[in-house]
């Protein structure tokens, strides 16, 4: 700045003070962040709300968030709602995002550990293998997370072999969980997790699978189960992406965008350790009224055999997207193991 320009700027500032007028405030952006899962679910109360509050603090109030009192779109419409500007930011279950095939890796049976371990693994696998495929080209990807491995809950006797599943009516989370159960001959009722309570509470199914004990408690379905059978790596784990409308993203100051990205990615993934803590507590309390045990070797092997075509299909999809699926899967498994605690 020249001496003359500096003098003029200083004079202008002095004039503002002399007139008793306030100096211009820093630009402030309010982000409308849609939560489609019920408001009191731990992902909202224990992870997302503290996270966005921390972002507001880190940006010194320049970026604030508004959360609607109820979801502004159905579970499968979150990405569409963001791209069309109905709301600025949202999260969506990868199982309802067919365009994000690579990011559905955590839903494969038998690949997960803890929520923190799997969430860290997903982000690192995305950065190392998936990013060039640009699955989120219509929005700004900020973070991802993976829920806890899903066991099989049953209302009658514990599931001990696949023969028991044949003809049984079971609620299954859409995707691999539902496909494996269908492969075992079960009559599967598939629907988003947020719709599972009405199915399970109505008494139309004898078992359910696809999400964790913590989620079952949050969705108020755990109370209907009498037995939990855990599979190595889980029957599936739900995974999610958090994203923002591109125009809204570009309206945020560069330094604040940088702050948000630093607080997303791996930093956000680490926050899911809260899930693991809640899961341990829920299971400890549930053990007083139900049986919780690991699947026997035969049941685990049979279910993984049924899951093999699903894994092979994912590897083929990855290849079509220019990604070495086998290498990505091996990397994910190792990262999930390394970051499990």
C-alpha cells in the first residue's frame, strides 16, 4: 500500500470512530445442516453437535450452523437436497448412495473393528485409493464415518446355524446385510434404519440385523431382542458421508474452509470413539436381560461364504472405477485393525 493510500485508509477509519459508528464486522455464514436421523441419536448429540460447535469456536463465530427441528428430506434424499440447495449441509448413508460405490467398502461383511478404527480406515482409504474417482463431485466432501459392526439380534432362540435362517422373517439393513440374509433363505424386510422400529415393534419379524447394539438402543429396538450373536468383523457396518453445497462452501472465507477441512477427515473420524464407549455401556447393561455370544465357526464361515460374491462385486466395481479393489480392501482391513483403540 502506498503512503497516500495508507493515509486515506487511516483517515477513513478515524472518521468512523469520530462518528461513533461501528467498524465493519467480519463476514458471517450460517449453514443449514440437515440431520435426518432422530434428534436424540448419539451421532447427533454426542458427535455432530459438539463438532459443529467446535467449528464455530475455531472460526471465531464466522461460521455458524442451524439445525432444522425435523428432517427436511427423506434419508435417501440428503445428497439431492444439498445439491439443489434445499439445505446447505447433510450426511447420508452410503447404502443409499449408489454413485458412491467405493465408499461402501465398510458395508462388506467381516471387515470392521471399532467405529473409530473403521472410520479412520475409511478416510485414509479414500485419500489413498478413492479420491481420484471423484465420487462426490457435486458437493464438497468434509468427513465420513463408520458405525459399529452389526450383529444378529433374535427374539426367540439364538441364531446358531444358517439352517435356522431359512424361512425366518428378518429385518435387514439395505445392502450386504439384507443380501447375505436373503442368500441364507430368510424372508428379509429391508428398510432404512430409521424405519426399523415400526417393523420390529410390530412383531412381523423374528430377528433383525445390520446395526449395532448402541443403534438398537437409540432406535428403541433393542428391547425386543433376547439374543445377540456377534460375527467376526460384523455382518456389516453402516457408513456415512458428510458434505456441503458447493456454492455455500465457496461463500465461506478460505481460511475458515481450511479450518473446517482440518476438523473433518481424520480428526472427525477420531471423534467416533464416543460410539465405542456407548456400545460397551449398552452391551454391559443388556447382558443382564439377554445372551450375547460370538457366532460359532460354522455359522461365521457359512455367512462369509454367502458374502463372498458381494465382496467380489465390490472389487469389480472398484476396478471399473480405476481402483485396485483388492489392495484397497487389504489396506482398509489393516488400518481398521491398527486404529481400533
